[in-house]
C-alpha cells in the first residue's frame, strides 16, 4: 500500500481525503464487518447522588459480555458497558466514587486532564486496587474553572493499563464550568463521542503481539461509542460533537465528505479564545476536541475516518465513520459562531522558576526509562512557581506527551508562537518536532507523572515521576 502523503496536523485538502473512497474501502469494510448503520448510541450518565456538594456513585469494573459490530464478544467495562458511563459534574463539586474491582487482576482509576489532587485517595496514579477490593475515590474539583470541560477516565496501573484500556476501560467526564461555550452556540444538539478501536480474536479482545509494544496496539474496528459506522440523527441543525480519543495508539482524523468545515471550539476540554474552522480534525491518543458541525438541507452527510500517517500506525484507507442525518422541517440555519468564545491573559513569563527540557525517544524520557511507581522523581518543581518546559521529540515515531494534574499552556510549536497559548494536557509531537509549554505549579502539589500517551510506550518506560513540593 502506498504511504499516504504527509498532511498538516489539523488541516488537509478535501480532495486528498476522498482518495480511495468510496470504492474499495467501503466494499472491503462491508464484507469484513457485518453490523453497521445503527443509531449512534448515547452514553448514559453514571447515577450520582448529590448532597452538600458531593456527587457520589458506584463504579464497578468487570468483564462484560456484549455485542460489538454485531459480534458477541467479552470485553472489560466500567459500569457493565463500553464506553463507561458519562460522569457529569459541576466544577464546584467533589466526585466520590466507590470503585469496585471485580477483575481478576489489580487496576486503578485516573481522571485524565482534571486539575485535581494526585495525593491519597484522589487522582493518585500510584494507587493499587486489588482484585475483589472496593476503593473509595474522593476527588474535589475545587471550583477551579480549569476543571470545566471534557475529560475522561481510564486505568493507570503501570504494566496493566495497556491491556485493560484496549479491552474497553475508558469513559467520558463532562464538567460544567464557567467557561463552557455551550450558551454561545444557540440551539444545538450536544453529543459525547468516544472514539476507540477494538480487535477481537473469536469472542475475546485480541491483545498485544510483540511488535505492538513498539508500534502501539491498534485494532481493525474503528468504533464510535462502541458502534460501527453508526447514524447520528441530529435534533438540531447545529451539532456540538464532544470527541474523546480513548485509543491506546490510534490517531483519529475526521473530515466531512463534502469538505465542509468542522469548527474546533475547545481542545482537551479547554475553550479556545476563537473558533477554529478546519477541513479535518485530528486527535492523538488521549486528546479531546469539542467541534461544531453545522448541517444544511435535507441531505445526510458522511463523516470520514481519514488515515493519519505515523510510523507504526496500522495502514488503512479513508473510510466512512458515521452518517449524520439533519433534522426534518424547515428549521432556520444556525447563526454564525461568535468571533470570541472566551478570553484569557497571556502566560505570565515573569519569574520563571525553572526551564527544563524533556526529550522523548523510544521507551525513554531524557534517556531514562521508568521502572515503576517507586521511581525517584525526575523533576521537583516548587509549589506556586511557574516553569517553561521544552518538549522535544528526538525520535523517529510520533509521541503524544501528557502531564497529569497541571494542565499547561502551549506557548510555541517548532519555535513558532501559538496564537492564544491554548490550554492542553496532551501535545503530540512528530519526529523532530518541539513544543514549548508553560506550567503553573499552583493549585496542587504532590507526586504525579508525565508520559507518552501511546499506552504501550508508557508501559515500556516512556514515563517519569515528578513531585511538586511545598
Ligand atoms: Cu490519560 Cu497518565 O493518563
Ligand atoms: Cu492523565
Ligand atoms: Cu510514544
């Protein structure tokens, strides 16, 4: 198969998207994968009981017998399903979860992207929840506006995360906060969409072969909320798609078949200053995008699953991802989006306490592999200080860098300033690329981690401990 041409990260030409579509890819896909065309499944909310600012619920993790793409399969699931139930909170609440491990192996729970405590029974990636045990998680969101937005949860036990996450352990978190752009969008239909690939061998999830630890494990079923090529029946002419990439290693790129814009309004849960229209949107593993898609006429629209060239990625052709059917009736065209969604001051570059460099190369961070949870911290930032880190991909493979607990500002990419210095918690770098990020180590302190979010790479050592000390 010819190697796809390199395209810019967020934008590609519609013409290039259509290469290989709809002929061969569609026919091949149809043969291999029987069940498609079902309505896009909605993700039910995790039932939470609310009292005195605490939202309490129970989240079992267990083996689940279900059907995916028409096949009877056994996966791992939170709350008995995939994707895991939607945890919906307000930014001034405390999440209290009774986390029941019904697996035959240990696991734990990470709330990816939230600026919350990494200590004790909160979002502590070093916790170990034994098989059969129930662990109490208590995670105060503290009214921090940074905690408003789209986040997600997944296991984080070093060594077991890759198989557990690939088997189905992932679910979305939506936090209503003061910067939510929703009220600026006018009437719209909001959908939370978890993108994740699966691969099965018979009824069981097919797990890693040796090379998958190098390349990152990708499946052959690109599922949307667990469904293959579903149909989204829009209730309004404006859609807000809240996309989560819950794949171990698959990069997702989505474009409309007719080349119309998908407009990004938030990245990693954080509202952008200005809407950013794109011909295609790309999500590296763990990234989230809130995207507005405006519909017109009565014609259904196909969203495409566009291959993202990365070394080690599973070769594939452009294929249909989902069909979008506009609502009936002569409803008015959506108003244009406002030019500004939010505003934020520039990152404060006075008194930078430390400048650090983070070199990503295969299985190492700064030339060192992580051995386990007891590793000495690579960095010890001081609580209440600001730092600038230069992240460099000195490797030949893409690596999405992720920092827990402290969302950061993306200041520059490849030496060029990034407009608006967007907030991120994950930033993917191709071979030779660099990013400059600004981190404010206030808000939380304690031991946490940063790592590559190709989960196999993290498992093999592309992770490091940091400790923010008071
Ligand atoms: Cu998605 Cu260390 O996390
Ligand atoms: Cu994380
Ligand atoms: Cu990596």
